[in-house]
C-alpha cells in the first residue's frame, strides 16, 4: 500500500458537500480534513502498489463536482 495526501481547492461554499462526496464515493480515501490556507480540504488516501497515482487523482478526485484544483504529496514513510 502507498499513502498519498491530496489538498483540494473547492468552489466557494461547497467544501462540506465535496468532503461528503469524497468519503462516500471515492475508494481509497481514508480521511478528509477541513484545513486553512490555500486549499480547503486535505485527503489521506491509500492506494495499491500497482495503482497509478496520476490516474487516481485525475479520474477519481479531480472530476468530482465542486473541485477546482488539487495538490498531491506522496508519502515515503510513516514514523511512530
């Protein structure tokens, strides 16, 4: 399993709706946080080792209604 974090920028007023959609409909999304800063949501996602990260983000996350932009970070190792 690989872990990625995806920051999501939503259309104004749609962050809670987008968060619910992500949790209910996107396989691999483990946690969704409302955050401050340039993005509205932070997703923690678990992908299979053979799953393509680019396809996952562009086809399963970016295409959802209410999402304007994303920023993806690949995690290498968890400590603790």
